């Protein structure tokens, strides 16, 4: 009997240990409360419907335009429409020839982009309007984010401005927007919008004129003050416009054109295009520990691309534990699952998550992707991140994430780890081998030259010849359309001697 009892106890303990081991490796999420989930869904739907969003082109096309029709209007029609807008706005929304070009830009050349922005507007405009109302500012300022970033919270300019409202690093700091190796609050929709409102209100207080405040937002108060002095003390935008920096001369007209096109889009046969990712029914939660996007994606079954889109603040697909309540934005239908299993999700961290947490605490870069399947690329003269990204069919942001790069600067000989699709990697390897074989230089007395062959592009050509660069080739061939290279064209590569 004693032996039997010992065997039974042993089997029970063994079964319990196996069960515990199984629990530690398998992910079993508890189901959310169905009643609470239904209430959340109804609340989200009610808010969505209150926005009045409609992307039914057939219903919105009250003018009966053909799908490919591009309507045109005379100056009198434009003037009447601007007059109607101006009557209800503190801005000087006047129509003139300077604005016509920007109307054509958004209504014709960038018609598809305008449709996308109309589709994104229900996500961002309520946030903008809430903050503008809070500071008692004109609601038309919500259109400024279209001019600045085309409603892309991850947008970055060539001079380093970032986010929906394109804050430079120093200006962002002035308005409490923190930037670290792990997150950039200039890309935080809520914090950057509040900062933009405070900055614009401050600029308006300087000039008591919204047009001048907009100009100062673009080029800085110092440049606006210089323009006022050079104009002999004039105080209206149109009077000092010719004395402003070139970019700012088009900035206010572009803002006025966006005001117009967002109000008269259907008259131009443009209708909202629903975003590829449904981004309206979302909610946020404050986190008490660090999490990786991969972790959230795995446990809640959400594509990482979706998490990236909803959480643009975090730079390395990793939400650090800063001691403050960092927020996570999720689809409403996933929020209940997260809250019900929050403690379990925190507990089930991968080895990489633990290393990333230690790295953050030590102020070191988060660990990069697994190096095993990487394509190693060494930077050459003339290389920029954009050209490398195009060649390997990936994004600049991905290259920066894969290599923990915090700026766009590259050094000759620098090693980059790339993770393109295998077919792209093989194709580029073959191209590189062919390029080496065909890189025999030819001369015409003054210049080394290259005859364009099938499949050639400027980036590949520059890398075939030592000491050549894209910029140099462009300067030496100003008489040739570099963007549309024709077979047999002779390109000057560099001077001889």
C-alpha cells in the first residue's frame, strides 16, 4: 500500500509539473467579458457614426461626374467660393493667382493624395478641433497639418522636422516634446497637437494676425520680423510676402488652397478614400511595464504594421518602461483582451524583450533583428539611405530600425544589415556581379563616360566607377533628363585627369 501511495503521489506531482511547463510555453488568453465587449463596440460605433464619415463616391457624386473627369472652373467661381469661406473665417481667405497653382496641385496633380487625406480626416480632425477649441483658436488651423505632413505622424523632413506638425528638435523641446532613442513625442498625435496649438497661439500673440502667425510657424519669427523691416514696416502677409524666404512665400497660399479643397472636394470630383487600415475604432491604455510590438502582435493577433500605424511615437517597435504611464493604442475589439490578460502578457516576455529592457535601463540601443538572415551592405561614396532602400525594396525607417541608426548620415565603408525579400536580395546580387563585369571605363578625351544599357539606373551607374557619385553625374549631364535614361545615351561620369 505504501508503494502504491508513493507511485500515485509521484504521478500526481509529475502531471502537475508537466502542466506547469506546458502553461509556461503555450499562450492561452482569457476571453473578454462579452457584455463589456458589446458595450465598447457600441460606444465606438456611435462615435464613428457621429463623425458623419461617408466614402460612397456614387452617393457623394451629386454633380454626376464621370470617374475620370477633372472639372475646371473660371476665376469668378473660385472667387465666389473663397468669399463664402472668408465670411466665416478669421483668416484672410482671398482668391488670387498665387493660390490657383496650389488648388491645381491638390485638385489635379495630387488628387489621389487629397482623397487619402479626406479619408484620414475623421481620425485626426476631431483631435485637432478639440485642442483648438480648448485654446479658443480658429478651427481652420486643423488644415495646417495637411500642408505640413499630409496627415502622416511619422513624416520627417530633409532638415529634421518630424510629426504631424513638423516640429524641429529645438522647437519641440521648447514645448515639452521629448525625443529619445526609443520614442519621439513629436510623432505623438495628442502631445504634438497640444504643442502646435500653444506655439501658434504664442505666434498670434506676437503679431495679432493669423496669416503672419502661419508664416512665422514655417520660417520662424526672426525671418518674419526681417521681412517686416525690409518692407518698410508693412504688417500684412501679402505686403511682406516678397521679403520672406522662398518656401514661406508658398506656405500661406498652400494653406488657403487646402482650406478650399477640403471644403469643395466633391465639386472637383474628389471623394474620401478609406485608409487601408481601419483606424477609427481605437482606444488607448496606460502601460505599467515595457512591451515590444512583436509581443503585442503575437499575443493579440494584430499585424505589427497595424500597431506601428496606431503608435507612431515609438521608434524601435518597443515601448520602454520610463516610470511614467506610456500609452498603447489598440483597436477597440482588442482592448478588452489586452486588459483581461494584461498581467499575463507582461509576464510572458521573450529573451529579446528582456535584453531590450536592460538596454533601455543602461541607455543602450535596443537589440537589432536576428543577424543570421541579413544581407550585408557596405556603404559606398554617394550612397544615401533613400537610394539603398529603393534598391532593396524596403523603407528608410526599416534600415534605421535594423541598424539602430538615429540619423540619415552614412560613412563610407559602414556595414548595414538589410532584410529584403529573398528574391530581391538574389536579384541585386546578380546585378552587382554584372555591374562589376561591365565596369570597364571609356574615355572621349575630356571625360570618362558610360553608355546607358537596358536596366541601368543612376545609382548603379555611379557605383560602377571608382570616385563617381550621383551628384557629380547629375552636374556633368544637365542637358540630359536623368530621370528618364534612354538606351544608348552617353553619360559623362567624371573629368579625365
